[in-house]
């Protein structure tokens, strides 16, 4: 396969400009890659981070990608295509990152709701405000009671 690559943003601009004359989907062990023809050049689509030739594990994903970018017609060469031997390509690091992102989003939603409740309560004219000194005295009393209970349980 050709070593020269083209990135997604460049491909998008070329498709927008009508400069892409063809796309050739090439099967290989474990997936599919894309060769894009424009002008006198033919380049393989590169993966976003690695800059290596991008390999789509599923044809459906590749077709969706090409259609979304504006390439409706392409030819397919499946001669070298081989399944990955029943192996699935898993990314536990991405799964963990997505889990953390969902947890963060849920916490953010909860936090914003709590702030909204507090703001409504603060704006309510019927809200009873407790002076700081009273709160400090109450907390000191609760702490003293807790210490007595702890000492009593330890004996």
C-alpha cells in the first residue's frame, strides 16, 4: 500500500472543492483502508493520531464515513481481505475513558441541579438565615457530644 497519506480535514476540503476523482477501498488482514484519488495523486486515508494508514474494522463503518464526508461512489478490492481470525479489537482504555466521562457528566448534572436548588432557596423571601456564630456554636456542641460518645465506646 502507498506510504503517503491524507488526513481527514484535507480530504474533507478536497471533497468540498469537488477535487476527488475516486475512492478505492482495499481489503487487508483485519479490515479495510481507503485510497483517495485527486488530481494526479493517490493517497491513503490516515488515522487521526498515528498518521498511519487508517484501517476500518467494519465495512459498515467505512461506508458510513465515506457517505458522511460526501463520497457516494467507490470501488472495492477484497482480494487481500481477511477477517481478524475471530478476534475483536477492544480498547479497554477507551472504555474506561468513556466510563469516566459519563460519570463526570452525571456528577456535573447533579452539581448544577444542587446549585440551582440552592439559588432558588437563597432567593426565597421565606428562607430562614442562621448567623455564623450560631452555626459555629452548634457544631462545637455536636463535636463535643461525638467525642464523649467515642470515648464511651472506647472504654
